[in-house]
């Protein structure tokens, strides 16, 4: 497992079908600068295009998963640049990621960092994790989908409380509310996230990606349209080589050998 020299404060490792992306910039508290977002998009695009990568882990440090934008850099932007500039394009590209993604969260997960975690498919949190969207304290609101993803994840009441008061949720409450998938001890969060990602990567990639698409569609479509889409996705999985292998292996009482095709 050889680290790739980063173009931004982002370390990349690849092993066992998993790409691990570590945001590592203590000076900015892991701020999601334009350079970091661009590097995240580049690596996610690589994962989507590479058969050997079947899951991605996003992680930060023990103290901070990721904070929001570099506040000093925001002072140099105008409204039009915020609305249609590079950051909007980069966030949109991250939302289009097809590869299943696990956010491994320890410590503070604020602003854009919280939005990045919410974009992930599974969120593994240390008991030390704290989630928040504190932008109104700066005279702003969340700008990378937070006002839309948060109520879908935890409901209107808690979402309003977090956005309007800046309230932080600890890991236990975030799990109860539906923002977090699993909680681990402070010395085990990274290992658990890796285990979850390897489990995803070990399963047939076609089914995993189509399963992700089908679940996400539940937030965008009426029930019947979602069911119709699921039926089409099910038929697509049935046409895959791995579906035939999985069914045959089950009948023959053996472990399947996946081709991820």
C-alpha cells in the first residue's frame, strides 16, 4: 500500500478494492479549500472509472474530520462567483459519485465537512464526533446542500434547530437521529470504517452501485416511480455475470467468485 504524493493536503491509499482519502491539513483544521475539493473530485472520478476501486473511505484526523470553506478565501468572492463558480461545480461533481463511499468521522464535522459526510453513503463516527452546520453565526447559510440533505436525514425539527441555533449533535444523538450509520470507540473508528468499506468492496460491484442509485432515488421520486426504477435496476443486476455466479454458487453451496461484471 503506497501513499500517493498529494497535490493538496489529501493523502491517497489503495488496498483491497478500497481507496482511502485522508484530509490532512492541521493549519486550516482540514478546511475544504478549492484545492482540496478539486483533489477530492479527481480521486472520486478515478474511483468511478477504475474497476479495481469498489469503495471509498473519506477521513480526517482524530480532532477534525473536515471544516467548511476557508473563511479568508470567502472574503475574496462575490455573489455571482459563489453561485456559479468553481466551488459549486466541484460540489456538484462530488454528489455525482457512483462508487459507494464511507465517511469516517472523528472530532469536529462542521459546515462543509458535515455536508461532505452527508453526501457519503455510510457514516462511521467516533464517540468523539460532533456534527454541525453553524453558518448562520457568520451571516450565511449552508451552501453545499446542507439545508436539503439534513432534514431528509434527521427530519425538520432537529434540522431547523441545528441550522438556526448552530447546535451540534454528538455521535450518539446523530446515530439515533439517522445521520450516522455506526458509532465506534475513539480508538476504533478508523478500523471500523475500513472494515465496512472492505465489506462493500468484497461484494459484486454492479449490484452495489445499482443498489446505491436505487436508494438515492427514493429521495427524488414518488413511491411508484421509485419502485419502477428499482425493478429496472433489478433487471440490470440480473443481466450481470455476477448475478449468475451468485445464484449458481448459492445452489451449489459454495462461495461465489466475483468478476464485478
